[in-house]
C-alpha cells in the first residue's frame, strides 16, 4: 500500500546528522541531497558545454546556449537592458528550478519544488531583492511604485492600499503557483501509475486492463516534462517583472 500512497513521495527523511546545536540536531535530508544534485547537474551542463566550445555546437552546448538566450531575452523584454545586471541571479533561479522539477519526474526521486518551504524561500529572496535594491537604487522614488501616475488625487489613498496589498501578496502567488503545480502533477502521476501496478498484479487479464492507465501514465509524464519547464519559465518571467519595478518604479 505504501507504493500506491501518492503522498509518500513528498516525505522528507533524515540521511545523516551534521551537527548538534544545544538540544537541536541538524540533519542532512533527502531534500538537501536533491538540491545539491540539481545544482551539480546544472553546473555540469553549463561547464561541460563551455569547456570545449565549437562553431557547430554539440547538443549539450546547444542546450546551454538556448537556456542562456531564453533568460537573457526574457530579462531584456521585461526589465530592459538595465535588467541584465540581474542576469546571474535570474539565470541561477531558472536553472535550479528547472533541474529540480525535471529530476522529480524520475521515479523514486524527490521533488524539491513540491514543498512550499522551498518555493516560498525562493519567492521571498526575489521579494526582498526587489525591496532592497529598489530603495538603494531609487531612494524614496521607489515608493512611486504604489502611486501610479495620472490618477485623481481623491483616488490616491484607495489605490495605494490596493497596490500595497498587491505588492505584499507577490511572494504568496509567486511561491504557491510553482508549489501547487508540481504537487498536483506528481500526485496525479503517482495515482495513475499505481493503477498499472494494481491491475498488473491480477494476472494476464489485469495486464490487458493496465494498458490504458499505462498509456495515460506515459502521456502524463510527457505533460509533466512540459509543466516542469513552463513552471520554471513562469517563475523566471515573474521574477523579471518584479525586478523591473525595482529598476523603474512608477512606470
């Protein structure tokens, strides 16, 4: 029954102890292990692609170049050329989320981005980067973000309240969108795959009946690959839009 449990795949397990602070023991978990794996694989792709650059790119070099151009074009189209100063930050977020999402599709692995604590940490990192850089770069002009130009004076208090609430809700929508999509997709995939195992255990007729859920499992896996990329891209483009506010408040 544990294999058919769609929630079991999201459990965090302690792998080994790192240190003890007071009465609290710090452990290295499967979540941390797969975060290191995502960072390692993305670094391997980029370093491997740039180590022996060719005029006619290899597949690995093409993937690295396409990833670079995708993020660079997204920044330029949303935040302008000034936004390229954030390229290392945005590109790192994109690659980490993309590899975390894709790794989680492999059976018996762990989906880091299916935990709200991870996606919330990433969203809050973007949120505080916007605030700190926005105030440092623009001073008090940053707060023009909450007062759009051209509105009647009587409407200013209402608009300011709405804009502040909208700004404060950004980390929530930013994190929940990624978390919810990855969680729901993996639960659905696990449930459908479990039907294949359950029907297959019934013998020959069961295997015949399992062909339909097996085909659906393959189709859902392909869909999850698409969702893994789209969710990484959506998180990235929203990050670029928010960073644009730090660069050009009030526009």
